[in-house]
C-alpha cells in the first residue's frame, strides 16, 4: 500500500473532511480499494483504524479550540461563571468568620 497521505488524498480527506466521514463510509471505501487490489485486507484494517484515529484527533482539536473561544467570549462579555461565584462565597464566609471573631474580643 502506498503511504497513508496518498490514501487520504484518494479519499479526498483534506482538513475538516475527515471529520464528516462515518465509519461506514471509511469501511466502504476500504472495501472498494481491496476489491481493486490496491490494498490487502490487513492494510485495509490498518487504514480504517488510522483514519478513525485521525478523525478523533481532529474532533478533539476542534472541540478544544471551540471551548477556548467560548471561554474567551464569556470573559470578554463580563458574564460571571459559577466558579467565580463560589470563590466569592468562600471569601465572604471567611470575612464573616473574621468579623465574628473580632466582635467577640
């Protein structure tokens, strides 16, 4: 089998294209390549695993980028996060305890 990048080119897998492929489509393409004699069954299995792995990698990368953008936009918008409120509540409780101990003296 030629190198994986060549196979990706044959499938038209450029950039985000790999994400839109379903496992069924990848396996379908692989079966066609096996029928044509362009890869063996073992190479086909390996190819399917590599494409699915690449797909997962792209999905995680995009998800991470989206999460970062969402966090940036929340920060810019001034929306208060639940964790910010919890931190403030802890500070208030600490101040109240300090004030109560000072009032007892």
